């Protein structure tokens, strides 16, 4: 149960334009998992892909849902890679410059739904995934710290914080709160 599961539940309630992380389609993800020298290529690929997805989604009239996105990839994962020394200071600066440039061309999200869960649940979910995981269960606290810093820097009217620690697989409580926020136009 995570971002993608919530998106799928929301799609049953409303028509949205969507974009997913598409881990299996990212050519550097597997290479990076095998060799850290691909960290920069992996992050630039993700940042570029997420910016391209936003551009494409913004060309239609539907509301947009993304599981993650440009901001999360930069503020969360790029910073995590730097903390692990998989990205040098120069690499981080290059990613930062790309992120700032892309965001200058793309308006920020109208609403960010921030899913929170207790550390034990996050650790279990990361460990149980059947896909290439760059962030390990050991990274959960550091990643949360980076995401918290980013979220706290935002206009809090544009952030909907949801604790999904005890949410059912259909996300009924969360969907209700999200749709209420959307229908209230923030």
C-alpha cells in the first residue's frame, strides 16, 4: 500500500491524467543498483522523465495525479543519493540546477498529498517490494527527514498530510479527505 495504490483507488472515484514512476522503464535504475557510478545518470534520467511527464500531463484538461514526481525525486532521492556519497557535491549541484530550471518552466503542484506512516510500516513495505529498490528499509528515516524538510518549506495550504499507517487497502478515509480538499479548491 503506497502512492501507486492510492492513485489506483482515486482513479475509481474520478477521472485524472496520471503518471507513474515507471521503475522498470528507467534504463539506469538497474545499472545503478549494480554499480554506484550510474547514480548521476539515474537521477538525471528520473528528473528529466518526471519533468517530461508533467509537461505532457499539463497539455490536457484533466486533473493530474503523479506518484511522486519531480519535487520528490529531487528533494528526497537526489539528496539521499548525495548523503550516501553516490552523488558528489558537483553531481548534486547539477541535479539542483536542472530541477530549478525545470520547475521555473513548470508551475508547482496545486496540491501535494503527503502519505505518512510509522517507520515500522515503511520499513516493512520497502522490504516487501518486488522491484528494484534504490532506497532500502535502512534509508527510511533519512528519506523521511529530507521529505519533511521539503514539505515544511511549502505553503501548507497546498499540502494534505495523511497518516496511512492504519488505512485499508481501498484508502477510503484518505480518498474522502483528498476529494474534499480538491472539491473545496484547496
